[in-house]
């Protein structure tokens, strides 16, 4: 998926028949596209995560219960593992 994003970004800059080469001079368009990909995409992902978390019904109390259930499952699995190892 990253290759599609990179190829699309390069195509938006006007490189339709060739790719930018390391010997090509750095243009302002390449610079700004690089910055927007490096910092803009993670920022968009973060905002989407915040929006998704806003709709999540998980409260502090429920999170404590989830952590307790996970700890119990880990303890049970570890106990079972040690029982198998000692046999």
C-alpha cells in the first residue's frame, strides 16, 4: 500500500514517465510532498484514531475490568504451562 501512495504522490508532482532520480535537483514540490507524506499522513491517522476512540464506550471502570480479565487469563495460561513442564 505504501508503494501506491508513493507512486501517486510522485505522479501528482508531474513525474508520469520517469521517477525522480538521486541526481535530480531537489525542487520545492518534492520537498513539500515529502514533508506532507512524512508528517501529514501520521497526523491524519492520529485524528482518525481520536474520532474512533470518541465513539468507543470503554470507561475507566470497564478498562480496569478488562485488565483484570487479561491478568487472570495470563495467570491461568502460565499455570497450565508450568504444569505441563513439570510433568
